[in-house]
């Protein structure tokens, strides 16, 4: 597989704005600091509050995609890993709304007879994207477990009918997450795992 394309990359000046040095773009520290600025989870963190303020200012000025690059290599059971998957799902729905809605409609049609109650419980792609839009405004204090749960249900629902997410390395949304085998189903598992860790107080 070719090197996956990523929706955004940090510019050196943007990294410098966050951390004060252009050599820390892909570090775990940046990934966790930016993730915790977006979803504090009600904890008191040791990170410099000025750094968190820079992250939030960058989101306001440039959008969350400018810092999403720092989450790419984060484990799926971590907060930045969950945010990366949420960013990919939200961005896919934003860029390809017709494809997302068509796949959702196909899943509802295919599963309506066997699992009508489950089909009715799954939020539509545009609704899940709206949840992530709220998260990515920064300093999210809402029901993050609910966001992860809705995302898990949607990706599982779509994956039951079409487990592939992105079918080509040349696709603008091709990443390690979206191009892996049965990517929709595996991403659903990632969201579920993150939600379970969150409820246990272990999502960092």
C-alpha cells in the first residue's frame, strides 16, 4: 500500500503556535495535549494551560483539521486515537454526503426486516457528523460517551452491509484506518473500545 494521504498537515508555524517549536508536530505529547484541550473529560491536567489555549485558538482560527495530523499514529484506545477516527468519519460524511446517505439507506433496507429496532436506533450520517462538529469546537463538555456510541452504531451498521470504507489508495480519504480490511467494522470496534475505556475512566 502506498503512503496514506491525510486530510490535513500541520504547518511549521502552526506547530510553533501550539508548542513553541516546529519539531514536535508528531509527538505523543502534542497529540494528547490537543486531544485534552478538545475533550477535557472533566479532569485536571498537568499540561500548560497556555498551550491548551493556543490549541483552542488554532481550532477557532483554522479549524480542527490543522491539528488532526497529530492524532494519526495514536492508539485506538486513546483519546487522540478516538478523535482521529471521529475526525475521519465526520470528514468523510462532510466530503461525500451522498455516498454516506446512500450506504445508510442501503443498510436500513437490508437490515430492516431482520433487525428493525436496531435499524431505527442508528443515527443518520448527518446527525453523527453534527455530534462531531460540536466536539471539534473545543472544550467539549457534553456526552462524549454518547458521541462514541452513536459513531460505533453507525459504522457497525454501514459495515454490516459494506465492510470496506475506502476502496483505493488514491482516494483523498485513504489512511491506515480507512484502508484496512473491513475498515467500517473495525472502526466500530475502535469506537466501542474507546467508549468502554471512557466509562472506566481510562481514556487518555
